[in-house]
């Protein structure tokens, strides 16, 4: 008989406290949501920042290999344009975010009645390469390795147009829309190029057109590559030739900028690929620093979740002393009562954990979109972690207060005092 | 309040806090943790521009100034402009070596070495020593220790190659030496060919305008490669930290509200007792608000004490420098603790005061 009464008391206790239970679930959910969001962010931030750092420009340069006698007599070597498509076949092909070839030449320009000898560079503005063995295309071109190029006017989009660097334009008295004679051919100036760098003194034109003028079909002077790379460390700084086969494999399979460069060298015939150290080294350091910072964010997340869940603990058992006493008075054993409250704690933890995880998906998406214009990767593996932590913390918070209340004498609690 | 009344009030307050040590401690801990967390995150968010900025400096100059006759004084003048982090003069000379034209750049060699390039050998130290770009190794058949004969505008010189530098750009075909050396080769008595300036990210345009004002006729170009990307990156990181701080703030507030608020709710019996003893609602409210304020201030202090070493530890771990501590942190922490505690107790206080003393004393 007492058993039935006990169960009824328990049921009433649970139902009466619906509002309190909901509040507890919300507290647990809030803490879990923030913790899970920040954890998700900390796991992916490195990739996002790495992609941002590509805005600083190419971090690998591929030149023709010049050695020995060839160097001394300054034999002009070139790379093969057809090798460019092979860049997306290396092990680290998915890390290649930008790629563009350059062909350098000097030519005679006649403009505004004067003739001068100028530097010309041929490149791709924007070109979609087929991906070998896959559907889809890869966007290459100078826009992918030098996003800071600013054009006063427009990018050339038809044949017979060129870009003129602002400094050169001033020197020879050119402005956009005008025409000039380059090696006897007529070209229209589609726009003026301002970068602050060497291009300001050059004429930039389409690679294929320059190759045609010069009779250098299929030849290029240099390639710039923009790749997502892992920061260098002591291991990566070692000469790969001194590594054991196992170490070398590890080096190959880590996206160090040196490793990517070496793989690119393999597909470009007669080439020497090197990291552009001022870019590569700086971004490595930046990434390292930010990574550490983000680990801290994850810790802050944990602390925040403790705060959130502690709210649940405190609200949970304040009014329970009376009920616990009642349960004991109708014959409930300590273990039964404890089991009941722990089950409640478990339920709150589960509900709050699930709710919090769902909320964290929105939160981290929102933050990702606001900051990086792309959401953070949602990892299913975080779900059990989030729920597990929520349950653990909820149970931990339930345990001690319940233990204390259960040990207290029923009479005092039933009277409503302390 | 009469003086006697005030003393009684304070005594009551102190005893009340002492008697429920456990609850008070929990509330205090909750406020401390919340304030501490907020303080650390705020300090990091505010300091990130400076910290990352220091790292971004390695990307180098974002403005280049050139003019026919730039004096050494103009470099100093540029350095004096606010928001200029660095300004370094460079002297250019066009040499002939091995039958071909080679650029020589005279600049601060220590800076060159710090710029992230790969250096083999040692930096030039004595007059007549140079650092060669790595591509010249093949082009001029050079090795470290070899002497290369150069000629410039009729002047001849023999330069000792002390090492090689690789940056991955066109500079790999240049020779690097001290400005004084470059000047003597070029036959310039003094002055520089160009000044490479690093302005604080975000102030590049403004600094450019100031330079144009003090050096009329100079070409002042923004190195867009660096300038735009930096500002963008800093902006994004700051936004990220801001949003994360906001999220943590919300959860902290919830936690504190629960802790502080709940402890008020359970004291209905006390409230009933006070009413039965003749205290007015206002006096009771004042009493509880004072309690909340005390806990809030103490929590703010606790949070400040935690936040200091923690923020420093993070700063040192991530950036190898200390956070610049501001005198505002302590008052801000105290204020935050006070605010959190006060707001947390508003609603529970209202509810707690709406008691029927007789019913509560009876134990209902």
C-alpha cells in the first residue's frame, strides 16, 4: 500500500514541478548550447582562418629549374602550360585554392606618339580548368592568387585588350579606353591596374595572346600557387632527404607548404617549386596563435556550461526538502528516493543536452555566417559528447543535494522549516 | 534611518550572510566565475587587434613612398606620423655584374632577416659585404665567400658574398647590402630612394594622405596585397571574439540569475518573520538589495582576481606577450558583479516579497 502512495507522491512531485523542470532543462540546454558551439568553432577555426589568409596572396612559386651552365649563360628556360592542369592531381590537390601562370616578355609600345620599351606579362585573368578524373571545374587565374588587384576600368573580356599598370600609364601618357601599339599590333586599354607592386610598371595581357605574339605557344615563365597549408614546425623544417621512410611519409601526408611545393615540383617538368617564405612563414605563425586562442575559447565554453548548469542545480532542489521528507514518511527507502531523483537528473540532462546541441548547430552556423560568410562544419561526433557532458553535470549537481536532503530528518522538513 | 537603526541593519545583514554560508558562497562563486569569464574574454577581444597586429607586421610594409631626392630626415618625419608602426628607407642602385644588370638594395639587414625569408650563411657585417638573392647563385655562379666584381656608373667595387636569401619573389635576383654601401656604390652622398612604411591596419589611407602632405611630389602607393587583407582578417577575428563573448555573457547571466535569485526565493520564511516583526516591504527590499549588492561586489572582486592571472597566462601562451592591463579592469569588474547580482535579484525579490507572513510562518 505504501508503495503505491510512494509512487503517487513521486508522480505528483514530478508533475508539480513541471515549471521548475522546464527551467532546469533550459538552463542545461543553454550551457550545453554555448559550450558545444564554441567547441565546434574551435575545431574548425583553423581551416577558416587559413582560407582567409589566402587573401594575402600566393605562398608557393614555381620557376623553371636553372642549374649549372644554363644559369651562367642565362639560357631562358620555360615551363609547360599543359602541366598546369596536373596541379590538381597531387596528393594535396584539395588544398590548392588558386593557381595562375605568368609569361614575361619585353616589347615595344607606341602610344601617344612616343615609343618605349616595356615589360609585358601574360597571365590568365580567370579560367576554369577541368578537374582531372572528376566532374566540375577549378577556378584559376590571377584573381585567385592576387585578389587585391584593383582595376580602374574593367578586366579585359575580349581579345585585343590589355591592362596597363598605373605607373607605366602615367609615364607613357595612357588612359583607359585608348589604344596602343604593342609590337605593331593594336590593343585597347581596358583598364588601369593599381597594386602598389611591380605590376604597376607593366602591361598585363592574356597569356594565350602573348604566347601568340611571341611565338611561344604552350610556354610559361612562372606559376604562382595559393595553397592551404599547415603551419611549419621543427619536424617540417628538416630536410626530407634526411628523413627515414616512415618520417618521409608523415611529412608527405601533412599539408606543410614545403610538402605541397615538393609535390607540385613533381608534376611540372623541369621546375623548382619553393614556398614564398614571407607569406608562408607569417601565416603559419598567425594560425598557431589563433589556434591557441581558440582552445581557450573552448575552455571558456566549458566554464560557461558549468555556470549554466549550476543554475539548474540551484533551482532544482530548493523546494524538494518537503517532498523528500514526505516520501520518507510514507515509507520510501533512501535508495528508492535517490534513484528517483537521479532518474530525474538523468532525464533533465538528456533533454537539455539534446536541446542544447540542436541550438548549438544554429549558433555556430550563425556565427560562422556572420564572420566568415560560411557556416562551420557540423560534427555529429559532438552530439554524444554534448549530451554526455550535460548528463554528467546534471547528475553531479543532483547527487549531493539529494544525498543531503535524504539524510535530513523528515519532521523538520515537513514542518516547512530548515 | 536613525543611527541606531542603521547599525542594527548592518548587523542583521552581516549575520544573515554569515548564517547561510553555503548559499552565499554559491552565489558569490557564481558571480565571480561569470565576472571572471567576462573580464578575460573582454580583455582578449580588446587586445586582439594589437596582438595580431604585432604578428601581421611580419607581412611588412603596406605603403611605399618614392621620390627623386628623399632625405634621411624625411624617413624620420614619416616615422613621426601617428599610426605609423615602422618606416624604413631603402637605397637602390643598378649595378652591372658578370655582364648583366643586377639590382642592389641598401636596407636595414636585420629587418630583412626578420621578414621571414630563408637565409643561408650570415648577414653582411663589414663594408663591402653583400647578401645575394638565391637566384643569383646560378646566374652569377656565386658561393658564400666568393667575391663578385661590380660596376656602377663608372665606379668599380669588389663585394664579398656572405650568404644567400630566398623570399620567393623577384628580390631573389637582387643583392642586399647596407644603405651606406649602396649609397657609395650609387654615388649618392645621402638620402634614400624609397621609404617602406607600415601603417596600422585600417589607417593606411589616412597615413598615405599625411605622407603626401609632408612630402609633396612623392609617389605614395598603397601595397594593396598587404593592406586590404590585414584589415579584413582583424575585423573577422574581432567579430568572432565579440560574438563568442556575447554568447558566454548570456549564459553567465542565466547562471548568476539562478544562483542569486533562487537563494532569495527560499527565504520566504525570513521575509515573513521580518514582516511579522514590523518591517515594511520597502525596508525588507532594501535589506535584500544590500545583500545582493554585497555579494555582487565581492563576486566582482573575486572575478577580477581570477581574471588577471588567467588572461595573462592565455596571452603569454598564445602571443608570448603580456596583456596590457588597464586600470579600468577593476572598477569594471566590480560594476559588472554589482549589475549582474542586482538584475538577477530583481524578479525573485518581487516574488519573494509577495508573501503572506502568517501563511509562511505556519510552514505553508
